[in-house]
């Protein structure tokens, strides 16, 4: 027999005569109807198979309605597909029944169908949300559970989220999250989580009083509830105003999250670390996580073999390392070597970026910390990897070297490690950040070192060598900040009084011509200039001053253009100007 046979029992005959037949006979015929057809190939959501179910659904007899609701629930448990209004209307009609059994089965069927993307939209369009909100207030736990479960599914679609947020559903979800029934609690917290993916919805959620409820449920014995609440709080903590409200709601939040990093559930551990990461966007939380002994569990997660745990923990420690006070505690806890190992974690670019950025942060404020990072082998690892890693990781690695190169004590050691062999070629990278960071690192290394031989050795190679880097950065069409790095680096070479380097600079027509051009640049300031324009003029004035001092040291004259020339030839020395790239943060 095919998908539908005219030999099937004439259910319509019995349904038409239902008022004259006992209910038991009608239900017996319904059973024969389902048994006799090939259910694996029959689409019950349209045409002839749907019509008997719809007839039962619209019946005035509660037993027949129960049969229809149960049939819909059973069918949708095994077969979920896009359906039309002809399927949803009878199910939504059944939801309006005063009978608990009908409500329970109908809401289960609707929740099953709400897994399908198109169905999610149609259910809300047909008024299903309002009916589900009524069911959420049912005294029956099963009905509550199914209604909330359906809303959880509906809330996964962006178009529905705003409608749910503006309805009474949020308040009811917050209330039901306190339910003593774990199933209701699980569905309610899952729905609340689904409402945290946009800023507007998060605000509605906070206004509905969700924060204290979510925090209180972090201690739930149910791993799913813990996961939903931890993840929801993590998302809520993305917004700065919400982080303040979280701090005001419960002063023990950080302690709860640190404890969850030691729970048995890996997904809860992961979300707890991510929640701490988002909280650590604020200085208050950066300090509090360390004070509450959050470093040991983060280090344990960092050393795990499970990628999500590694990613969440390294992202968290990166934010914590932003605060200068935390640099030494993180190093003393033993993070440096594991972070260096993660530089080679080529399975995940984000992990590599977080690891090197954390090392850069840790090196920011202390000579001791810089030395510890170099002693642990970070620079050698960077040298071995930097040509192979993605551009985003190169950007962070060159910035880290630039920070390490700020140490007068360690500069010569870095030069002896041949870091110039990797930095010089990267000044010609296609990525401007990599170029700028590499040049800034060279500029930092060139200041006040005892031996300039390493620079002379790379004058012409690798790549175009130091000479090519200087010619490129001093170019007329180059960014002002890059030109500044070029002139400043030349000045450091001259101040080092290395005869070989001075000779090479003097003999380079391209370098001399560029510096002369910069020295003769006329600067005009408009009284109406904006603050940003003023800052740019100041930078250009510094470059002109640097260029003129360089020419003076070289014994070369320049011809100042007096008309409108306001540059101060006595400007003080300044470090490379791309401070954003050098920033440890």
C-alpha cells in the first residue's frame, strides 16, 4: 500500500456520525486509522491525513480533542518539518482548551514544530506567543514545562526575540526560573539565555529582574541550569552598565564563577571562564579575580587538552593581565611557560593571539617581568614561528618584541638573539600594523645600545635590510607616524656614534634626500584648526625638528623656508610615535 490508500478505514464516516456513536468506538476507529497506514511515508501535516486530526481538534468533545492533541504530539515527536497554517491552526485551537491534558499535548506538539526555522516565525505570526504566555501561567507543571520549552525554541530566531522581549513572557520566564520543578527551571533559564544575544534584549532582561535570579541559580545541582545561567550572565556582562549592576547585585559573583571552574561539567567550566573574561573588561574585576584566587583554576584550564577550555581561560587571563598590579602575580603563578607553549597552538589563531598579547601585557611595567619572559624562551619561540603564523598573530608578536625592546638592560641581549633578522623583513609586510610594530621594535632597539654591529650586519639584508626599511619609512607619501619612526631611528644610530653606520647613512642618497625634504617641510597652522589637526601639526613639527638635528649631526645644511615655517627646531627627543602599537594593552 502506498503513502495513502483509499482502502484505509473511512474515518470521515465515523467522525460525521460521532454524535450518534459512543466515544469509545470513535477512538477505536482513530486507532485503526493510524495502524492501517504507512506512517513512515505519510505526511500528516497536509491533505487527507491531516483532515481527520483537524476534525477531532475542532470537536466540542474533550475526549476527541485529547486524542487529536496526543496524535499531534506523537507525530511531531518523530517528524518535524515546515508546516503551514492548516497544521498550526488546529494545534493553536487546542491550546485554548480548558482541559489540562489537551493543553499539555498541544503545547508539546507546538514545541516540537518550533524546532523548524520557518515554523518559529509562523507560530508567532499566528498568535502562538500570546497563547503560550497564557499556558506559562498554568498551575500544571507539565503544561508550564512544555509552554516554556516552546518559547525557548521560538527565542532562537532573531525576529522573534524582540517580540518576546516586549511581551509579558520575560517576567514570567524570570518567575518560572525559580520553579521547584527542575524541568521548568531548565527550560526557563534556557529561554532567558536565548534572550541575551542582543543589547536591547539584554536590557529588557535586566529590567525584568533576571540578574539576581540567574546568580542565585549558579548553585543549582543541574548542570544544564548552571550552564544556561553562567552563559546568560557572561552575555549580560558584555555591556559596561550591566557589569556595574552585576557588582551591585551580589558581591560574591566572582567567587561563584571561580568555584564553577572546578565543577565536573566541562561546558560550565568553559562558560565560567568566559563570564570572568567579560567581567574583567573592568579594572575592578581584574583585581578581584586575582584577589579571590582565580589564577590557579585558570592555569589548570589553560593547561587542559580541550580547546574550548584553553580558549576561554587564555582569553580571561589576557584581560586580567591588563592591570599592571596583576603582572607579577600572574608570572609568579606559573603562567609564562604555558603561554609560550600556546604560541605554537596552530589549531586556533585566537588562542595564539591571546597568548602573545598576554605575554606583552605581562612585560609592560617591569624589567623583572621582561627578563622572566625572555629567560623562559619567548623570543626564541616568536622567532621560530613569526614567519608561519597568521597576520593577526604577527601583529601581536611584533608588538610584544617592541615592548621587550624598551628595556635598556635587555636590548643588547635581544640583538644578540638576532631578532633583527625577523623584524627587518616584516617592515615590508603587506599589513600596516605589522610594518609599524616591526619598525617600532627596531627603533626601540636602536636607542642607547653599546654595540651597533648587529644593525650594520643587516644594512642590506635580509630583504632590503635596514637601508630599505629606512628608505621606505622616509618616503614622501608615507604615513607621518611612519616617517617619524624612520627619522627617529636614524637619529639613534647617529647618537650611537658607530662609524660604520654613520658612513652607511651618509652614503645613502635616498636617506639623505628624504631627511632633507622633511627638514624643509613648511608648516602652517590655521587658528580654526581642530584639536586633531593641532596634534598632527605637533607631530609634523617634531619630525621637522628631528630631521634638522640629523642633518646637523651629519654636517649637512638645510635651507629653511621661512614663509609660514613654524616648526620648532629644538623639539625634544620622542620615542617612535605609533604608541598604540607599542601599548601593552
